[in-house]
């Protein structure tokens, strides 16, 4: 049985025990200080603390008496450094605002993430317990963190331990946990069941390709289908990547990791939707039977694609999954993919690109993202660039003639496989923190799943 949760959450309990940890907005720090006794005022003055961040305050015996976190409590990640900064012990976060406590719980958990599964030493986590006297706040934050940890763990796990069969095992464990069903189409069965593109891209790997297909929820509910790019390692194929570009390509199943983390959020919250999660899982490997530049694939939809570049493999595996996703006419299809290097050139690595055939849905997700500190940015499905995918020998090529607007041409390629009447959203994500930010250690990261979850909650929860 796969362990769905290799990284345990930091300890957060619904309780009022522990050293008081006051959480105040920076602008209220002067008035908080004003109310303290002269000992505390003197201590704070002598440490040079200026009302920004954490300070721990002793009593007259030199024992820990209380702590203060003065911060921008409007920021979702305002407590993102809390776990790292607090000394070992038990603390009780105090604020008269529920939304501040929510952020404290969230930031504490997300900032305490450490991927130590492959460390032989230094595995002990810091013994900090945070208590918040609100069971609701604690349980919501835990579900959020657990979902983000699923995504981060999957991305951070080295490729040799995160091949298609491992993504399948995780998907099955998730289905089992929430009473859903998961099936896989594996290896040559992909050809029998007409997923030729997924099969062809993964053909050179010793790990058989899979189409993972998870269902959950009542069939009477509105149907939402999530699709995640599951390229377990992207060597580039015969158009092999230079070593610096290949170095972190274990993260190329980041889209799959995103939809599995998002599915966890949806299922834990019991959103009244009929959820389908599809993950085309392959390794883009090099071998004698690898697909080649110039080859033509007849895709599931019947559209023929000339391979211009074997490194543009993500759109290929996604196209068969998208074609299938249309068949049951869902209300919404959302895909996540580490699709292009061009997207991070356009938006930087910390802002996911979002494309949509529905401006309503796009605006809804963008707004939800702003409100929950999970920003996304819409890029255009600019039709005239479709001509850049013209092929001399097939219906289209998998790679535009010009590298400019690469995230857009990739999205336009995907759009060819979505029926016009279906609302579709595509996320081009980095799935990786290049630098450490509060609550966001370097390494695998979930980007946009909270924005989508909040949108779905607002739209579908009665
Ligand atoms: N997985 C990469 C895209 C990628 C690279 C995402 C680095 C995030 C960080 C994708 O399969 C790829 O190689 N895309 C090529 C497409 C090109 C050949 C048209 C790219 O972006 O260079
Ligand atoms: Zn690639
Ligand atoms: Zn890729």
C-alpha cells in the first residue's frame, strides 16, 4: 500500500494550552505594546525588536512567558516562517480574528514542510506544537496543508521512485481513502483502447505508460474533469535536453501532482461534484524505439500530429486525455501541466499562466486566487498564432515554428482537442520554488490549486 502522506504535518492541535503567542497586525503593534507591563516593554526595547516578525519574551525568572508575532496579517503567508522561528515547545496562538487564526494555522503548517524521506540522518523534526482553540480552523488548515504536501511530496520524489506505476499507486490510494474508483490503462492496452499518443511518447521507457482515470462522487452532480501532465522524467527524448535543463525534470509530473492535491481538497471537502481525474503518465526516455522528429501520430481524436520536437511531449500526452475528457461532456475541464519553459519567461516562475475558453471561469478563478493568496495570471488563446502550428505533412505539428509566445502556441495546440461547447481551463505551472519564500521552501510546490478549489467551492457548494 502506497503511503499517501510521506511527509507528516507539523503538530497543530485544537487546544488553548501552551505559551501565549499573540498575533497582531503590524499597524496595531504600538497599541499592543502600550498595554504590556514595564518588564515586557523593557525587554522588547533591549532586544531592538521594532514590531516586525517574531519576538519571544521571558518573565522575571528568565523563563519563556509569551511570544508576539507582529506581521501583515492580510498576507496569506504572514505566518509562513513561524515553524522555523519558534523555539521548541508548545504555543497557543491568540487573535480575536478568525481569519488571522486561519492564516496562522495555514502558514505554520506550510512553512514546516521538510522533504526528508531520502535523508539517512537529520530526519528529526523540530518539536514545536502550535495550539489554536478553534477546531474548525485547525481542521481546514490541515486539509489544505495535507493537499499541498501531497503535491510537494510527489514532485520532490526522485524520478526513479516516481514513475507511472507510482503515480498510479498514489491515485489508487487517494480513491480508496475517499471511496472513489480508479482504473489504469497500461502499456500496450493503450493502443487497444485508442490512446496512441500517450503510448508513443512513453514507448522508449522501461516503465510502461499509463492512463490513470479516477472517479469520485455522485453521477447526479455536475461533472468536473481534472487532467494533469504526468511526465515522470523529461529527458527531452531524441531531442535531448542539455544537462542543466534536464536537472530538475523529475518535476515534469508536476501537473499530475497538482490535480491529485486538488482532488484531495475537493474530496475532503465533499464538494457536490462528480469528479474525474485523468493522468497520462509516461517517461520521455531515449532508446532505440523512441519516437522521432518527423514521425506522424494519429491521435485519439483523429487529428494527425507531425513531431517537430520530441521535447514538446507534454501537449502530446495531454491531447489524448483531453479528447477522452470531452466524451462525457463535463461542465468544466481543467488541466495542469509543466508545459513550457516559455511560460516562466513570460510570467516568472512564481505566477502560473492560465488560459481559458470561458472568461467567466477565468475571472472567477483569478479573483478566488487573489483572495486566498494563490495568484494566477491569464494569458490569451490568441487565434492568429495557430498558424504557427501548421505542418507540411500532417494536420498540425507539436511545436511552433517560432519560440516566441511558446506558452500560447502550446495552449492553442491543446485547444484543438477540446470541443467548442465545453468550458476549459489550462494552467502552465512551474511546480517548483526556485527560491525560499515564507511558507514555501525551495523545491516542489502547488501553484493555483487553492485558487481553483476556492472557485469550485463558490460555484458548486450550496
Ligand atoms: N517540461 C518541459 C517544459 C518546462 C521546462 C517546464 C522547464 C518548466 C520548466 C516541456 O516538455 C518542454 O520541454 N517544452 C519545450 C517545448 C519546446 C520544445 C517547444 C520548451 O519549453 O522548451
Ligand atoms: Zn519536454
Ligand atoms: Zn515536459
